[in-house]
């Protein structure tokens, strides 16, 4: 499912226009992005949790030249952990 299909599904289920559903989705995405950027965790009970985790610096190898070692710097990565209700809904089938 891509973004336009998700907007159409939200519009249908919530009886909103596609324009309003897209505004709502964009607002949600912007809010989650801002919260994660400021170091907060976003918890949606039953659905899941969005959070930021730190990745340590490490060494990697270039697959074209295995002898060449590349230093990969430390970084922050967004992570999603699914909640119990979402896991159960997915495993229902």
C-alpha cells in the first residue's frame, strides 16, 4: 500500500474527503517526525511505539574491494516496535 492508497482507505473508513484525510495523515507524520527529532518517544497503545535508537560507530567493508575498510560513523535511527494488538491482528490469519 502506498501513500495515496492509504489516504483513500482513511477517507473511506473515516468518511472524510481525500483532501482532509491527506491533511490528517500529513499532520500525523509531521507530528511523529518532530517528536522523534526532539528525542521523544511516540506510544500508540495497542498499535506500537516509535522511538529513536543510537547506532554505534562501526567498520564496514566495500563489497567491490573486500580489503578496503570503511568507517561508518555513529548515528540515530528511527525504530518502530509493534504493539500486542497489532501483532495479534497480523497473526490472526
